C-alpha cells in the first residue's frame, strides 16, 4: 500500500509543481500565512451549521466570552470579571475594556445578549443552558446579568466550549437575524477581519489582521489568553485533493495543513522542514447519523439492526491505517476521557450477524423500501467512511440502498430537511465530532434526544434527556461517571446514531517558515503564528 501511496504522492507533487511553474509570478507580502483547512469555507454563519470549518471561520473573526486553555479549563476572554450569587442562580458579568467590532463600534452588553440568545436556539449545549435560564439582560453597556431558574453548574463551561457551535459574540444587528436564516454580513470583534470582497468559494478565503483588536495580557494557551496576531494576512487556500494539498506543503506553497491524509504521515514526518503536532486530547469520532423521523429508522428495531451490520474496525483501518493513530472505541462519550464507558455495547461488539439484522428490520416493518444515503464524496474521511458503510450494508441483500453522491456542502444543506427521503429528505449521512465535544453529555450535540430540539436526525427519548439533566446537576465526578453508565446503556438501546471508532490526525506545518503554532484539540487558532 505504501508503494502505491508513494506513486500517487509523486504524481500529486508533479501536478502541484506544474501548477507552480504555469502560474505567473505574484508579489506576496512576507506576512501572509497560507493555510489549507479540511474543508472550504462556504458558510459564513457559525451558528447556522455545526460544520467545523464554520467554527474555524468564526474563531478567526469573532470573539467569545470565555474559552478553554491548553488544559481544557475555562478562562475569561471578553469577560473581565464576574460574580455568582450565594444560591448559584445569578451571574453578573462585566466586559473588559477595549472591545470593538471591525467597523469601529464598541462591543456592548446588548450585543452579548442578542448573540447568546441566537446561539441558544441552535446549539445543543445552548438549548440546555437556556432551558434553565430565567432571564439574560443587559444592565449597562459593559454589564449583563444571567439569571438561572436552577443552580445549573455548566454555565461557564458551556460558554467556554470550543467544539462547534461556539458561542461567538456578534453585533446585535446580525444576532437579531432569525437563527434559522444565515447572516449576510460578517463584522466581528476578533483578531482577524473577513475580506468578503476577496472571498472566492471553492478557491480562497482571506482574513486580515484587525489593528483595533486588544489582546488579553495573559500568554496564549489553547483558545484562551492573549490572541496576538503576528501576520498581516491569512489565506485559506482550498485544495480539494488531499494529495495535492500535501504536495503543496512539501513544496512550500502553503505553510500549514490542518488535516493531512494519514496514509502520507510517514512521508511528511521524513520531510525536512515539516513538523507534525497534536494536542493530547485531539481526536475524532465518526458518526453514522440515522433519521428518526421516517421509516425504517423511526422504529428502534431498525436502528438496533444496524449494529449487526456495522464492523467498527473496518473504518479505522481505512481512515487511519497507522495503528498509532487509531483506537477501537465503543464509548458514546469517547475513549481516554473521564466519562468513558462502553456500557450496553455488547450488541455492537459482537460479530456482524445478517440474519439478526434482517429479523430486526422485518420487526420494524421494513419491506424493501429505498434507504437514502447522502454520500459526501469530497471529504477526507467522510468519503472513505461512506464507501466502507455502503459495502457493509450491501452485504445485507434484503436492503435496497439509494446512494446519492454529492459534495459535503450539499449534505450540510440537505440534512436539515425533515421531509421524507422521496421528497428531498434522507435516511443516513456520515459525519464526525471531536472527542473533546463528545466527552461531555451536554456539549455532545449528536447524542442528545430532545426530539424537535435535537440535532439532525431528531432522536426523541425523554428518559435519556432526564439522565442528561441529572448529569448536568451532579455535584461530583463520581456521580457523573455513574450517570454516564446509565446514559450509555440508554443510548445503545435507543440508538441516536452509530459511532465508528476514534482516531487522531495531527496538523502539519512548515517549521522552517512559521513558528508559534498552538496545539489544540479542535478548532486551530491562527494567532500567535509568526512567519520566519
């Protein structure tokens, strides 16, 4: 396999070199950071979608009230100070000095209140938080008060989350836009300003240093601390072919590659001037999302049948063949984290059984109707994961598959449709989530079963939601671990989705050209990076 990979690498490198020779010479500022992320920026509204690339875009241009440091502990970001009442129901926050938007207007408490209300209508953790919120009010331009109905202990942790959707602060003008419609203007208060006039979807997204940004005085740590920008521009260069992207890194055409293909990591490791880096908590968990609204997966028997068709290890060996990068994991909350548990996973850990699967589908009333699969063909790990899943499902000859190939952006648009598959809806799509986001049953968006308030697929189970609430209000880790066991058992019984293992994919960058890269487990920060 490696020899074939090297041949493909050679072709990709030759192709990239050819492009460089054919391209006219262009004067470049020495302060321009060229980056290739895992996906192209197509959506400018970070609340509208849970796409990681939307969160990356958001982190460039917006700021947050709190954020997580390198040890994953919440730290104030836009907030200067805060007080909590004795009954733990009233939080009073004061914004720090110097906050301003890219248009020069000051950030006020009204912007914060409108932004948090908009975020709370879209994000899973936000919905949970606002379910326990009595009021959120601006007291004056720099002070706002968050009053809870009950002493919900995850307010600060929710505001500091760095897995999408991130609670960014927008101008009140944009924050008042219907949360189920996309904003059209991008005016943040973060370290970079979005250059919409230079945005070319499918090619390039450009950000410029915001001279009016006042960093915190603390040293940078994770997404917290001082966001000091040390370049003039950052260009997200979209290279859809992973081999071409990696060849561009080797050739020095780009400085930073967020998601290198695992097959080529040994080559990158041996390339002079290229460095691989990862955070200890970095990791991805694959998700096979099932639509609970329509047959056959509106019946729990059909969802349980999927466990008898899916072989977890096949995905790992395809997506991350290097054993050092993969972990066979059966925990809905990720492996290597406090809430890790595989309780209830016996059905999934057993070898595939086509006869059991067929019997369960029949009990669910399945009679050969098409099962519509949204297959994203342009995503590094979603595409091969789809190919594995389709191959596994086709072994069940009683299933009729309707595989519809499309780009990831089209999947993102279509997965929001609640109509039946025959009317533009869907039955299955594949995505992923960070281990960091999944490690908390509240911030783990996909596992929630809040019916209409749940994530795409709309799982619905009140018992599971009651357990989540108990977890959120638990006062110690031991109690939360016990509740995580019960949550896992219920999840394996109700099947909100099917997970397929866990793997790590480090970032790669030209250490001979840039320095100051901050290792984080999720959205990569572009501040603190300096061109040599």
